[in-house]
């Protein structure tokens, strides 16, 4: 058997486990080990945006808390973020990809500005600066922090044990955080959201590393299921 090591915070952790479980008749052994906790930041809203950019579900949640107008267009990194934005009352447009895809979509559509990228402390892609340089004025608003969490004693034991461990990693930062915790001596099978995640985890001895075919939850679920299947989960 293998252990599915889930590093996402709630509610994403439970949702991901549920999606993976749908593919198997076996009962999955899972260890919940969130590497970060999301903490809102009291950020002043200094502009009235004509549209917002959201590169995470957490950004969509914080955008709603800012009291921005219902119906405001939200340009979203992917479908899950777009659904969260829609549920919050925004008119969501999904780029179905990553930061580069959001930028490409906005440069094609060229909406009226100004735009506001509502994000966490740690992000990739430098979206606001790149759009501004291309003639689409955009400002960053840091609305939440991703505070690192220590691993529990049980989680550390899993990572230092003999049982194969499947570790889906959804960002380069969480990959770097886990890598820095050391004593990762279990047979590890890593599933990375992107090549950047795989690079961030380089230098750790692993049994296998699989990169998702697309940087989204559906592809990550499918990739994780494939790896679990190779380890005998049915």
C-alpha cells in the first residue's frame, strides 16, 4: 500500500482527497499535513478597479471580502478559481492555465483599466508589472499571507518511514518548504503541478517525479491517481 500525503490547507485538502478517492475501490490511507495556513491581510483598497485578476481561490475569497462590486469582471488563472469568483458574485473569465495564460488572455482582450491583481505574499509570474509594461495598467494588492506550518510528529514519521508516500505538490513554494524540512527518507513519489514545482523539489532523493499535464486540479488529480495505481492501489 501507499500513503497519500496531502500538503494543501483546508478546504482544498479534503476536496482533493475526495476527488482522488473516486477513482479507487480501495480505501486510501491519507496523511493531512498542510504546509501553510492562509491569513488575511488588512490591505487598503486605493483604486477602484475596472477588473480584477485572481491567481488563486484564496484571492477570490479575499476579493469578495474587500466589498468590490458584484458583476465586476474577474480574470482568473483557472476554472476552480473562476468558480469561486462566480460564487462570490464576480463575472469570471478563466484562462485555464497559469500566470502566462492569464497575461495572454488579457493582452488579447485588452479590457479597460485599471486592473487589480489580488494575491498573496508569494506569487509567480510578475503579472502586474508585465501587463503594465504592455500598456494595461495593473496594480498588486497583497490580501493574504501563506504562513508556513511545521509538520506534525506523525507526518514526519510518514516521511521517514518505509511505506511508499505519494506527495502532490501544488506550488514551488510548498515544494521548497517541504524540501527544507529534511529527513525525507521514505520512498517518495512526487506529483508536481508544473515543471517549476519539480525544479523546486530537486535535490531530494525520490522514487519518481511526475509533472501534471496541465497546471490545474483536474490534471493533478488524474496524475496522482496514475501514480497511486502503479503502487497497487485499486
